[in-house]
C-alpha cells in the first residue's frame, strides 16, 4: 500500500496483550487490548498515528506553526503540542471555554510542551482558531490548521495503517478476533479502521462506541472520512465503494451518559475495574466510556461469552488528574 509521506513520531507497532483477569472478572469472553496508549509522544494515544501524516503535510507546505483546537482536557491538543515540539514547530491550541482554577492533566502538559493556549470563552473554537490563523499570517508566519481530533482524510490514514499493522499481528499471534471495540468521537479513528478492514482482510466487526454524537451523524462522518482516505490511497472504486464501507460501519450510541466529558458511574466503574484487575489506566472521556459500554454489553449478553474481543486503548490517561473531583 502506497501511503503519503509520514514523519516518524511514535513507537510502532504497539503491543497486543490479553486481559486475563478482566476477562475472568466478566465471566467469559477473551479480551485483548491494543496498546495505542503507548504510541510515545508525551504519554501517547491515538492522535500520534494521525499526526505522522498531518505533520508531514505541514512540513511539505513549509509551515512553521501548528494551530489546533479541542476541549480543556484535549488529548489531541497535548499530542499536537508534543509533535510540534519534536519537529521544531511552534504550536497554538484553542481550548473551549474559560481557564479553570487549576492547570491539571493535559492542560499542564500543554503548558510544559510550550503550546500557546488561547481560550475560546463564549465563542466557537473554530471561529477563534480561524481568527488566529489570519493573525499569524499577518505576522508573517505560516500556520497549519489541524482540525478537531486530526480527523481529516489524511489523518484517517493513520488508522487504516493501524488496521494493517494489527491484522498482521493477529495473524502472527493466531488470534481470530470477532469484535474490535473503539471509542469514536471526531470519527477519524473508526473511519481508518473501517477502511483498513476493507483493505486488509480483517473478518470480524469493528464497533464504534459513540462518545458524543447520535449514531446517524457519526456514521455519516465515518463514511465521509473513510471514502476521503480511500481516495488519497487511490483505492476508491477499486476494493472500496460507499455501499460496502457503509455496511462495515457499526455504531452504538447508547452510552452518551450526561454528555461529552461528563463522568458518570459507567466511566468511574470501568476505570476502577480495569485499574484494579489489570493495573491499566483508562481515561475519563473516551476509553473509560468505551470500556464501560463494552463491559455492559458483555454483561447483557449482547457480546457473547465465546467471542474474542480486541479493545483499542486509544490513550487519554494523562487527563485523569483534570477530573479528580469526578473520579474520587
Ligand atoms: C483517548 C481518545 N480516545 C479516542 C478518541 C476518539 O478518536 P476520534 O476523535 O478519532 O474518533 C480520542 C479523541 O480525542 C481520544 O483522545
């Protein structure tokens, strides 16, 4: 497969491990975990794979400044700040709302990594980021905008490549996975996996647990990104067309809880259970919710006890201290 240029930023391939004690605790399925929380780059996470393509694009365009946006505890902004530092670019992050009383979790890391932090206050982050782009250009700089979550067609290729890596590992380990479970929000991660499924012969399902969108809206974004990424690889209309991709998009939006970044009993219980059975840290916004959903689907029988499940650990534990009030 001929991918566009990547800047090496992360540690790949990431490991696949069996969660023996968690599987035993849930009384059934074999559960494996893909350690994309260990991709390197300032504590790791899923954005590293996307940023390898996006930063290469920024460098090819001779840009000198990355601008991105996210929530106050954005993992994406922290990893973008780290990527910028690693390749010697400046970085500005536009965060939603107003500064909190204490600078904890990812926010502390953004600061340590040298990102310039701008708060959007009552305005939309996109509008503030666009304004910042104009201002930086007026100052003679060459800014590159990394959209929310790095979820562009180009960034999505990171997870098509991740599926290629993973199918090869599973084949070598001889583990026939029936179901992959992944947290899905700005959709690039799931879109890449869905495209990779079409390209690299993974025969199970990929289930996206929606973090903050209705299923139809998220499915539309997954499809759009997967088709855009397929076009970049030049495979659209070849092995990949809209109908066959759409049939691979599987989303569960029953676990939106109190909304984005609102930590409830589902996330608290999943974080504690995985920490205490496996010594593994999930995050409060994405993987805590996705694992909570996965555990609930197992307990309800919607995921059968005889299935082999691979949970994508997409990172985020760096945010934990930013949620100390909700977690304790
Ligand atoms: C830890 C973590 N997991 C999952 C996701 C969701 O990935 P995507 O935005 O590509 O859907 C994010 C996005 O920010 C994240 O930070």
